[in-house]
C-alpha cells in the first residue's frame, strides 16, 4: 500500500497543521497508511498548542511529485504544495471557497461553510464511530479557537461552538483560559522581522485576472506593528516585485478588540478603498469589526476585482 | 425568503432530473424554499421513471440570473445553466471530478466517488433523520440503475448496491425487472434524428487547452446506430463547426453486453487512439468492456490531452 500524504496550506496556521495531524489519526483508525506533513514553519501559536497536548509537528516537505494526497483546510492549488498538479487528490476536507482546483477523476470532497476544518473533522469521527483521543480533541479545539479568534469572528457558527464544547470535555481543559493563552502566544510581533510578519499567515488569491496577496497578523497592540510601517512597506514591495502581485494587503488584527488596520500596496489600492468603503491614509485604513480574511476581506476584494 | 433553485446538468439524464427532485424534497423537509428545475428535455428513460412513480417533471429554465442555487450531479460551469457565473452556489452534491468550478465564498460541497448522486442523497436522508417516501425512493433507485447500467458499470460501488437494495424495499418494486424495462425505454434509437442522438447525453469538457465533446448513446443494437454513420458524422461536423470543439467523441454503448463502439471526429482523433490504445477504422473503434464515460473515457482522454 502506497503511503498517502495529508497536508494543509502554505504558511501553515493552527487549523492547517492540526487538521493534517487529525486526518492522519482518522485515516489510520480506518486502516489507511496516511502521513501528516507540512509545507512551512510552525508559528508561535501552533507551537504552543502542540506543546500543550504533547504532539510532535508533522514532517516538513518542500514539494509533491506524483503522490496520492488528502488536502485539509485548503483547495486552491496556488496555496498548496509545489507540484500539486502531479498529485492524485483522493480527498479534500475544507471550509473555504473553491477556486483554482481541479481533478481528472472523481474524489471525496467535503466542504462546509463553518468556521474551522476541525469542526467538520469532529463530525467525521462521529459519523464513522471513531474514538477522539484527548490529545486529538485538544488539537481540534485549538484549531477552532484559532480560526474563530475565540468564537468572536463572524465566521464562527453554532456548529463550531458546539464542537468546541464537546472537545473541551474530552481534552480536559478550559477553552476560554487556554484559548486566550494560545492566541497571545501567537500574537507577539516585536520578535519578528518584517519578512516574518508578512509570512505568518499569508495566502495568494486569483481575483479576476489579478493576483492578490492577503497577509494577516494577529496582535494585542496594533500600534506596535505600525511603528515599523516603513520597514514593513519595504518588505512588501520586495515581495511584490519578486512575485508579481497586483495588490498586497496586510491585515493587522487586534484580537482583544476585534478590529483591524489594513495596509495596502500595489497597482490596485483603489480596489481596497472601494471594497471596504474607506479612504487610505498613508496606505492604511481602520476596518472596524473586521477580523476574518475569509468572510470580511477576500469576498469583498474579489467582487471589486472580478 | 428567496426561492432557491436546484438543478443538474444540461442534456439531463435520469440521475440529474431525479436528483433535483430529491434535493427539493430533502430541503423542503428541512424547511427550505427550494424548487427543482431542469435545463433540457426529459429523455425516454427518465420519462419512464417519472411515469412509474407518478412524479411530474421539474420546470424547464433556460438561464440563471443571480439566483441562489444548489447544483446536483455536476459542477463544471460549461455543463451548467447559462448565467451560472451570476449565481450564488450554496451547495453542490455530486459524484464527478471537479473542474471549471469556483465560488467567491465558502459553501457546502459534497462529492463522493460513488456511482450515482442518488447514493449520496440517500445517505443525507439518513444522516438528517428525514423520511424517504416511496416515490422518492423510486426516483433514487432509478438514478442508480441508470448511472450504473443496472450495476454493471465499473463506476458502481458497494455503496450504490446497498443503497439500491434499501430503496427497492421502500419503493416496493423489483430492481432487476424494473431496471431492465427502464433502460430499454431509453435505448431506442431508431425514432431519433442524428441531432437528437448526439444530445441524449452529451457533455463538454475542458482538457488541457482543448474543448472536447463526449456524447453517449445507450442501445441494445450497436449496428442499428452505425447503419446511420454518415448521417451522424454530418451532424457531428455541424455541431463541431458551430461550437468549435477540438474533438467530438460519440460513445455508443451496448447495455446488454457492456461494450461500446466509439466514433471520433475532429482535430485530435489521434488522442482517442492513444487514450484507448486502438486504431480508428473509418473513424470508429470497438472499446471492449467500456461503458462508463466518467471512469473509462474522460480521465483517459484528459491524461492524453493535458
């Protein structure tokens, strides 16, 4: 039996890393030879969660070359492993829009418009009568807390909250106190270079004919990040020149107050002003109540640019 | 509440028509205002099934203009309603490859590599504890029989067979005798013009940069069809000229003996020879054991043309 690889997106976040580990467990319980791998470095928040539940990080890979794969927490090929076009995609479990994804054969694809991949995976354990071990519950709970910013994001659904309550019991921790500690562990920005900040959680999107990069940084102090605006703009311009982005949008999110400040650079700054009905001042604008890239940033930009 | 439309692909077959009707029932039981519609004429086989279970055909529509929609039995936009790009796709339930499909927002997407959409819909009734009425069971059973050619297609899985056995009980009919009658009702070719034959069950596929049309005709007498080869070739050439296909493949399938004879016309005939390891003679070749477009024709052509 050939080994099947399972992984999430580039610039992995907590949902992507833990969902690969959870999928590995789920498939192994079903008798399949599946290995969780990752496409990038573990961020501070995810490291905190793995440490808490004593689970090792997946193996790092840099490309795919004809393997059978299960994608979690993403589907868009430009967010996936280099060489993904050569893979046979057997399964996808995801909670994002579908775009730039295609297969030549039928597959198992499960997407639901919930806040977190882990919420869908938790259902799959129940549907298949499989056991959720405490550390697996802890990983899924961490993913839900991360993706919903402790249930405050507009992407958070009743199903996410219900799953978190179930998983909290199995994992044996308090979701609010653990969750705030975990988010804070990922919200430190002072110790990171501008390049590192831009790649904590960044994804590329095709919008109409445009290639748009949307990076997000969680923080407890927005001003601390923007004190370094010039350094960050230089890093954005360098990335844009290297990768040919038509627009680069950095969303800096205050996880305590649930607001964001956006920094937009590139040919299509006007699209940002139109999408959010704001005027940019020194390339920036406050986006009140915006915390979700998926629900409050990408669709709005896509509508303007398509 | 705005009405949601649900429909299958163009040139509708039995699975596409019945899956729209079944989805309408499933969603209405869940309190949603959903109407099944169709994108083309009802074929002889489907008419037989609707008559058997006393269910009216869905309303015919010719385009979509900004509605909320649920797609069944397809996802590729070129197989869907004109104007599908303007729709908000809320849900897809399908058993095909994914290609030329994208959304700007997350959605509910459920695909499984089984023989028939109805097999997935039958699961959804059970997962949601909804009642399967006898006529709905009859429609789902008809779809499974149609898509699996009475369980003989290589696309047929254990899940399809198990679903058919459950549905046979609820519908109160014998699946083998009913199934053969239904397939024969759809297999009459003598009463159809060449243009009608080409559109009983035809789909367009993007393969690499090529646009490929693959039509399938079920019959109990392959020779009866090929006695009209010249007339059929003229009709294919006219359709190809009008629509700019790079390749037109007609698969004529003997539903009793489970073989097919292929007729290929267009710039890329050589792709057919390579895909099936055959030499075309007068543009035709016998494909032993080939009955499934999805599993035995489209992936093979896609691999050669991509």
